[in-house]
């Protein structure tokens, strides 16, 4: 038994040894298989590289040497080849280190010139002579060169190696054996001819091949090849290529995956990401921009747009024109065309609160960065929400009460807060200039800021504050009207001075008004309305029987019934309450109603020709005129006479000359407009007397005025409005430029004078000695002056002015090139509106009225009249039926509307110039008055007309892009060598002053950089135009390369871990299997 047991044990032991040997053999076999697989993979990698060698060629740049390039001797013609000598060795070294540590994209670019990659980086055509190599005939080189390119394009390395060696020895004047090329070029032809052949070869064969097979590479070819120029071939990978702006010929396009903007007819700009590039055609996919903050919903793109794949051909003229016209350029030196990049948003609100800080400055970036409130330096851009939001709640107002806008979202409250605290701290008067087109929300914004300032000065007398606040709806009732664009449009400009004492307590307010659109009294465009107050009075006709009004009747001066179109925001009861608060007695309120009703009745009166006399007229319905005369407190006969006759001086006599029917109607309309504008001026004077003080220490002025206007039909009113906007734009640009100068000085930036679009020539064209207003005054003083003669005179005098044009098909019009664009003005009606003359007979009759208010508005004392407020005189008229001037002497030279407005505007600008100015630009998001629509093209036009885009351009004209030191290091350290990048990223959050680290980084990224490309300031890095774009494109390529490397490493790790687990599992399975077998045998 013992012997039998020993035998069994021995057999089991031998079996175990055999199994162990088999296991060891299997493991060895597995290792050998893995090693063989590795060898095969490496061999495959090498073969793949050699096979696709041509497609991994770098971007090629053929360019002329520049004066700043120190590698050239300009006394000799030279050719320089810069080769990436280490590229090929680097790839082989990475392959030898292991198959899992390299992929196709790990090899940036390897130079394809095998026989040249070990050669000198710089060489001359003839090493032993300074005399250029010359040749009589280069035809002997044509065939070898074409063969060389064919071999290169077809990936034939052996043939390519031989041919490239032949070319090299040929260029050097050397020899490769008995059948070699001549030792030297024959005399007669310069090397630059061969250089031209090289360029043509690249363009014809190599470049298309590279673009087709390597779309991720940009092939830059500079075609400035002339016989006498010296050329340089630079062979570098795209992400290492740094072309200076002055050397660029066409803009480098972003790599695949980078976010860009593409031009679009409907949306102006669409956000998209690059999917591929083929030559000049960039394929992109439209993507909804990542947004945050109001109005996000308005900016969302429709499902029909998002996801669409679009091809943009950057070689097409229309695409080039759109990009050039709609891209904000700080200089004209860079003519490159490329798709603008989207900004890398780095704030929690997914947008730049101050658009001065945007990385990539262009129209698309500005458009898609807009929120409910956005800053542009000192400007606050406010988008009309068309609804009352919590943004204006008392809780929000309380956030803006401490005097600092730091750590607060952009808001108009911040503007009013800063102006108040700046006035109180520095004892300097303040101005807030609010502008925007009709419907943009200027009036509401003004009221919001006035209420906020009143709240900040809450320790003041509350009765004064109440009167100031109540004056706003009062002026709205008399000065606002419903237009096609806005249901509550201000039809006058207003500069309101909030008056404070030395302690910052609100004492009172004073309003100055400009350009009341009194033509609206007698004429409204289709779909528009007259002033609100007339509808309020008509709505109360049943309670005011003494006015003889009928609410159901359609009056000539009121196109629509009070119930039509919009609901009145304020009733007559509200207006009456406001009149009482500002101190207007009941008797004067009754007179005010009489004047308003008289205007309506006056519009109902008409005239007819006297039988047998075509030059005379008479009242058609005496009863209607009698009602108007009674309300005005005038004898009806006196009123009828001044409406149908006028006094003319002939020699020393004064005679009465009858008016024609058209002249009588024009005279009636002139009386109605004069009554209303005088009433408005009187009301403003009453409000100022009630709430204003004459001994205020300081003020905050808020200007609410028309924005730039350019309609289909533009007349004298638009000229005055745009003239005022030109004045404000000049002040605006000067303030922005001053801010830029201060910033550069504080940052220690060296810079030269910043050029900007100065509009002084436009102002000279309008207000100069021989300007539009001067010629208009001259023509208005002539009895024979007409609108047509004025247009002809303008064309003759201004023919050579750069800002003036005469349309070919419109003899009675002229064009002025304003800062915001061209505007065509129709001169029909210019003279009548400019004169705005009310006949002396009418003034005399109105001055004798029995109604106290009418006598006050038209005093009989001429001296007193000459000293009245300029606001009534500066209000523009709009006579739409041109009176036929009868014979007589020249009109008395009087102060005209244009001259009065020029003088009042000069006083306003002088007052503003002595204040600290803040700017608010109101934007109308759509034309349908909807809180859920965002019309891109309209918004871009408003931004341009408001001067916002010009402000950003001016503010960034020297160095358009800037980044804080820390952000710059964190973003672009990945482009530096690994050691430097690790050091910078490790120190960036712990260094008190990162300027030195940032300088190191910039010096590495721009080894040949100059102060014109970038400057490192005290807190920011400033970049010239397009430099930051180049960095972001290089960063995109680097991130893609790193992403692939990370993927490769992760895949390698997972594969190795899987292999280890599998091997461990095999061992376990084998061990358990062997154990099971042995136990089974043992049991048997």
C-alpha cells in the first residue's frame, strides 16, 4: 500500500510538472504573440507613414523677404529653406517607444524632402561666391521638376529622393556623377526664374493635393513673384506657423470644430461650427448660440435654422463684401478675409457684461452678446422688453443704492446711481444722454432713471419729488403721440435738469424742450395719430359741453377716433390732476381746454373761391369758424379777415391783399400749429416755474432726444434731428477716445495717436458759413426763393464736397453722408418749414384775445415777444400744402427755425461739455412691439446708428483685443513648451503680479514678435488686430491634438488593464482546472 501510494504521488507530481511546463509555454507563446503584434503594428505604422507621407506635408508659405527679416542680405538674391529637421526623427523615436504612444495626429508635420531634411537651414545658390547663379535656359529643368512634383504627389519616395537630390545639386552647382547636371547654371537667367517655377509647381500640383487629403492644414501661398524679387519658402506645420499681419495675403481659416459666425441675409450673422475646409469653401453647421440672461428667448434661433449645414465660399465677391462691410475693423491694413470667430464666454451669465472686453471684436459678437442691459465702456445698452419686468422692481432698485457697480449686473440703475454719487462726491454736474429710435424705450428709460435718482435723494422734500415725477406724464400728454413704430412716441426732445443742493438733496427740476413736431397737429401719416391730449379732450366731450365737441365726429385734424388703435395711457382726469399738482389754476386749465377745442374747430373750417375772382377766398361755413373764434375770445370778423387777407407793404402804404383758397388753408393750418406749439411752450414754462429753482448748486441732466433717422421720405425735420445727432456723436467719440487714452496711460502702453472717423466735415457741411443752413437762410429771405432753387444752389455750391451727393433722378433732393449712413432729403417744403412765419396780422389779432391764456401766448409787445423762449421758435413745422407766394418785396430777414435750433443746440452742447457725461443707448428689438421677437438686421442697424459699433472700434483702434494676465496664461499656456507651460500654470494662481509670467509666455509664443503685435500692460495683455484670432486657431489645433493623445492614452490604459485582467483570469481558470483534474484523479 505504501509503495502504491508513493507511485500515485509520483505520477501526480510528474503530471503537475508537465502541466506547469505547458502553462509556461502558453504564457511564453502569448508574450511572443504580443511582441509580434507590436512589431507588426510598428511596421504598419512605418508603412502607413511612408505611404501617406505626401499628405502629411506642412502648410507652405511662399513669400517675399521683408525689411524686418534679419536673415536676408538684400544685396544678393537668395533662397531660404526652413525645414523641420527633427520632425522625422521625432516620429521614429515615438514609434520606437511603443505603438500605444503615438497616432497619426501625434506627428504634427514631417517634411517630405528626404534628401534635404539633414541639410543646412539656410543656404546660398553658390556657396563660394556672392554673385548670383545665372542660366541661359531653364527648359532643361522643366521635365525633372515636373517629374519631381508628380513623384511627390503620388507618394513615390524612391523616385522622389533621387529627383530631389538632382534638383538640390543642380541648385548648388554640384554634380552627382557622370550623368550629372552641369556644375553651374549657364549665364543669362537669374535664379528667381527658377523660384517662379517652384511657386507655379506648388500652386498647380502640391497645393490641391494637400487641400484634398489634409483638410485640417492651411496652405498659404503668397503669389508675389516677379523677376527681380527674392523668394523664401517656409515649410512649417500650421500650428507653428506665425504669419505677421503685414505679411498675410489671405486669412487663415479656423480648424474643424472651431465656433465661427457666418453671414446670413435674414439673421445677419449665424453661429456655426466648422466641419470641413476645401480650398476657399468652408463647410459649417449652424448651431444655436449658448445664451444666458434676458432676452435669451428672443435670441434663440428657429428649428429650421439650427442644425443646417451650409457652405461658405470665401472667394465670392458678395461674401467678401458682406464680411468686409459688417466686420468691425480698427484699421484698413489687414485685408484678409476669414470667418469671424465666436468668443470664448467665461462669465457665469454666458456673455460679456462689458463688450469692450470681448476677445474677438466684430458685429456678430456684439449682436449675440446683447442682453437686457449690456455695457460698452461708459455706454449702457438697454433693449426694450415691451413688458414690465422684475428688473425694474423696488427690490432691484435697492441693489443699486451704494454707489458702486462692481459685482452688479449691467442696468440703467447703475448709470443713474453712478451719476448721483459722482455728483455728490466730486461736486461736478452730470449728464445722461439717452438716445434711440422711436419705440426703443427712451421715454420709459428716462422715467426709470429719474425715479431712481429721486429715490437716491429720498431725504429731499417729497412734495418736490412728487411734482417732478408728475411732470413726466403731463409732458407726455401734450408732446407724445402714437406712430407706426411706437404707441407712445415722444415727438419732442427734452433735456431735464434735476437740481440739487450742496448736500445732494433734490431741490427741483427744469426742462428744456427741442423740436416739437407741431406739423402733427394738422397732418398725420396713414396709421398714425395726433397728440394724446386732443384724444383725451374728445373722450371727455360729453362732460365739457361748452367746448361744442362731438366724440363721434371725425375731425380733419384727428384721423382716427379716440377708441381706435390704442388705448389712451392717461385720461383727461390724470392730466388735470397733473396740471393741478404743478400749480396751474382752474381758470387757466379752462382756458387751456378752450385753446385745444378751438384748434379742432379751426381744422373743420374751410374756404371757397370768391365768385368771379380766382385770387380771392372766403369762409365756406361761417358757423364753424364762429365757434373757433368764440373759444379763442376773438371777433369772428377779425379772425375771418386775417385768414383770407394779408397786409402787404407797397412803398409807404400798407394794403390788404386777398389770399387764394390754398393760401387761406395754409394760413389756417399755420394758426393751428402756432396755437399748439405756443401752448406747449407755455406749459413747459409753467412746469419749470412750479418745480424749478434758480439757486441750485449742481444738477444731473437727462437728455431724451430723437435718434438718427433715415426714412423713405426725409424732410427738414429729419435734417434737424440728424444734425443734432451728429453733434452728439462728435461729443460721444471724443469722450470714448479720451477714455482710451487714459486706459493706455494707466496700463503703461506705448501707443501713437488713434485715428477715428471725425464727423467735423459733416457738421461744417450743415452749419458752416456756406453750409446747408446758411444757404437755406439766404433762399428763405428772397421773395422769389423756392424749394427747387434751394436744391439747385446746394448742388452748385456743394458739388465737390466729400459728404454731399446729388441724386441723378431727383433734382429736388440731396444726399448727406452722415456718420450712420447716407440719407436722401427731399427739399419740398424746406423753405416753409424753415421760415415758420406767422403773419403779423394774425399775431396782432391773437394778442387782443379776451382769453387770458391766448393773450399770454401772443403778447402784443414785440420786445417782450422777442425775448420769449426759443423752444417754440425752434419747433419745426411741416406745411404739406405749399403756399403760392404772391408778388411783393423780399420777406423781412428774421430768425429762422434752423438758425434758432442751431443756436439752442450750441448752448446745449456747451452745457453738456461742462458735465461728466454718461450714455444710454436704447435698442428696439423688433418692429411688431413683441416681447418675444428679436430682429437681427434692425438691431445691427440701430447699433450702428447709435454709434455703439463705432465706439467699440475707436476704443480698440490701437489694440482691439485685450485679456487679463491670468486669463491669458490659462488660455494659451498650452501653446508653450511643456516645461514652461507647467511652470506658468503652477504659478499663475499664487503669483501676486503675473505680468512677468505673461511676458515670458508672450515672448515664447511670438519669438519674432514686435511691440506692434502685442504689449503686456500692468493688468492686461493688448493685442493688435487678428493676433488673438491666430492664437485661438493655434489653440484649437493644439486642443484637438491633445484630445487625440488623451484618447490614445486612455485606450492604451484600458487595453492593458483588460489584458492583465484576462491573463489573471486565464491563470485562475487554468489553476482551478488543474486542481479539478488532480482531485478527480486522486479520488479515482
